[in-house]
């Protein structure tokens, strides 16, 4: 196993980033490697960022990159779960972490994530109670990645299948 990897899970809210990261975390812990999940929502909350405008989203993503830089040598794997809707941010993380950066794109269309809506965000956005919902509001589109190491279509694939594909990619089997 190679150490000090940043596994960057990107996708719309409700696409399954946390579910997949939690599954990978359990698998890695069973392999007795050190692993930490960095959750984009928790970072946003800790920094009291309530806005979803482009500047705040980019700033939050850059805070996550800085945190990864600080923690990278302490863990074999950092599992980053963040929407990260803009290519510029993901490309910056890729440049900084180079060969240690693995991007996992969890692809799910709006119909699927709206149906899941585990946090009630889409419901609020569609009711006009939440502005700038990423991927729903044209002001903050989700820019699909074009360089991900793996694309997982969570609308069609079961979580166990996705996890197995990811493990295989990471050469952990």
C-alpha cells in the first residue's frame, strides 16, 4: 500500500460521498492504516460559513486543501468529502498533492439527489428558502470533473459495488 494519499470525493449533495468514504474508512482501518475523513460540511460549519456564493465555496475548498497539507504526513489516507463544484479548486488540489491525489467523482443526476435529499437542502432551495444551491442554481453550477481517476454513478450502482471498484482502483485488494 502507498501512504499519504488524498482521496478527494466530489459530487453533488446527496451523491453518496460520505457513504462511500465511510465504507472506505472501515476497510482501511481493517488494514491497519491510519485514515481520517475531512468533511466539507464540517469545515464550513466550523468556519461559520453560511453562504453558498462562489467566493465562499472556493474559500472553503481552499481551507480544506490547507488542512490536508497540514495533516497529510500524519495519516496514510485522508478521505475528503466535499462537493468542490469548481474545476479550478480540484485542479489546485491535484497540483499541490500531485501523485498522492486521487479524485473520485460520484456522479448522480439532479433527479436522484433531489429524491435522496438527506439534508433537506434541495427542498429548501426549490421552495426559495435557500439560495445558490450547487448544481441547481445556475449561479453556482457543478462543473463535472474531466480528470477523475474513477467515476462512480451512484444512481445505478449499489454502495457495495462502488466501494469494491474504489478498493480495486486503490490496489488494496
